[in-house]
């Protein structure tokens, strides 16, 4: 099985940037980030005419979490800037604070 290193997200918006939606492109997953970056202008060309304003971004995929991602969270600002990330909705974030048990605390 090949690993995915990047996902291409393409969003189409109205000229006013008030209504946006994801646009489907022929290839959206890539083994390297460089492949994704190289494909981005061609993907935008493939969907030209489906929206008045098109933005695209390659999102890095953590190989350790590749099968766990279940959401793409994105927002297009009024200036046309696309902010996007991959997310895991079922992930419970654990605290990174280690609380030593009584036997592990060293007295100095």
C-alpha cells in the first residue's frame, strides 16, 4: 500500500468570497508534497469555469495518522486566503503533562 504525503484541496468561491465549496479534481492524493505542488496549477485549470474564484492548497498528511483523518477543515477569508487542515474528529487530546506517581518523585 502506498502512503499519502499530501492532499490537494481545491475550493471554488463566488467573486464576493461569501459562498465557497470544495471542487472535485481528477487527482487529489499524492505520495510526495512536491508532486502535489506540481499538480496544483493543472488541477486549477481542470476546474476553471466551475467558480468565479478558485483557490487550492496542498495539505501535508502525517503518515502515522493517514488512516485516522476524517475531516478537512477549511475557511476562505474575504481576501481569498485559504486556511485549511486535516483533522481527526474522534481524537481525544491527552494532556502532555506527566504527573509522577509517589514512587517516581525524586527528592533533592
